[in-house]
């Protein structure tokens, strides 16, 4: 299949990255000299450490995690599995990792520094079991006042969340209508529903002004993926399911929208933010570097190494194939659908192209998080 501008852009980014990294192909963490039980690296199959993005995006993401940790007591436990991890351990890991990135263009020294300073801990006993999906920040048409065209409200968090109304009660029965909770309005109920799924967006007004809206709270009801419902009912094939395909189905079958939307009872309330999107740690997300994971299994703010495949799209935005990738990422977000040790959501950025890629992203992967070795460990 002939690939268009998107493929060329991917190739260009890769060539730029190659030049910037000065041949940074950190081959394999050398562990052959480690005796069995010596450290965590000797207990797992090590990945090939190769980062397909640039150093500065990584350093920016690391600093944002440090901003979060600066407000957290050092003895606070951030994870219990696969072992207990405190905020101080994550902070020390990030500071040490930031130092190691100074060796970005000296691969052999960076390999040695990674090996001597860090444990590489698998997210699961079998790290190949990770399912990696994607999310993004949509750019949406909106208005700060209701009109005949803009009539679907974006709500702020109600003053009281005691009454946890369902989606049907809010959108169809109007339980919040006219109470002053509306902060903006949208034209399209399908795009509003996808805004709820993504959790943040850029609101673009008719006069060209833009505002960032971000997750503020939820109604506490359970999340249900309507794409899976359509697959289970035989209305969509599992192998064709993507955000773009789901969006098209909803627009082609307007009579099914309300009952389908209602089956996902979880409802999201929004707020305006100056810079976003903000993840669950209240720090800005970094495209390609920030991930959402279950905080019960993966320490908040911690660095990790991800190996997976991402979708390769043609000029029309259709899936043309898959491109293997690997990179360092930071755990800076969470999500209602991202539960358990086998799920990860990768943030792709803002806009239509990021949305297309994120919409197709569903691939196996491996994930290892980094922890600073205890003093004296080798």
C-alpha cells in the first residue's frame, strides 16, 4: 500500500532523532556477568534499549514528575506491587535518571550508567502480557454561550456529588440543566461523548479563540466501553474496531446514540485550565512520553521503558501497518478503563492526527519500570 505524507513525516522524525541521538542504539543491558539472583535484571529477559524520541521531551517529562513529587511526603507509599515503593525512592530514581540522560549521545557510557544505577523491574511476571492503547486531546468546536447550533452542554463539577446521576439522567432527563453548571456548549453529541472518553480537549470558538478543558471529576458510576458492546452484538467486527470506526457508526446510526451512550453510565465533569492537558498528577502531559497506568501497580510519576508497536497510517488516515517502537515513558495519568497490571494507555498529543493514531492503538507490549538501586547494590 502506498503511504502518503504521514509515512514521510514518520521517516523524517526518525532521521532527525537518529542525528540528534548520535547513534543512540543502547543495544542490550549487559547482564551476562550477573549471577542468578544478583538483581532484578538477572531475573528477566532484558529489552533492547532504544528510544525513538528526542532527549528533551524525556527530560521535560521527568521534570514534571519531579514537580509532582516535590509536593508529596517522601515516606508516602506510591505502590505496593510488585513491591512497596515510596515517593522518596521515585524521586531519587528520577534525579539519577535525569543525570544519566546527560550521556544520551555516548551510548556505551549510558548503558553502563543504567546498569550500575537502576533495577529494571517488569510490570508483570511476564511483561509481554501488557496491552497498550492510546489516547489524545481532541480539538473541538464549541461556544461559551448556548445557541441553536451549540446546545449540548459541557458541565463543571456540581457543588455536591452526593447525587451521582447516571449519563442518561444527566443528558436525557436533564437533572443538571439550568442549575448554572454549564461552562460551554458543543454542536455534536458524538464529539461530546468522545471528549468524555478522552478526559480533556481544546475548545475552539468561532472567533478563533481556544480554551483548554480538563477532567475535574466523575459521577462515580462504572465505565463501559460501547465499542465492545457493538462487537458483542455483532454490529462491528473486532478487527475493524477503532475510534474512527466507532465515530462513523454513531453518526450513521443516530437512533442508536442515546441508548448506547446510556450504557456507559460514567459521566465526566470538566474545568478550564491554563495549560493542558493535565493528568491525574495535576501536571501537564508530554506527547509520546506520558502514560496512564493503574497506580496500584505502577508508582505515580515513575519512569519506565516501553516496547510495543504503533499504528502506521496512510495519507487518508487509514491503518496501513504497524511500526515497532521503544522509549522511556513516565507514569503521569490514570483512567477508569486502565485497571490491573496488564493495561497501559499512551498519550499521543493533540489534534486530528494524534487522534487517528491513538484511535487505532491497540497492541501487545512489554513494560519495565526503573528504580534506583539501594546503596551498595550492583
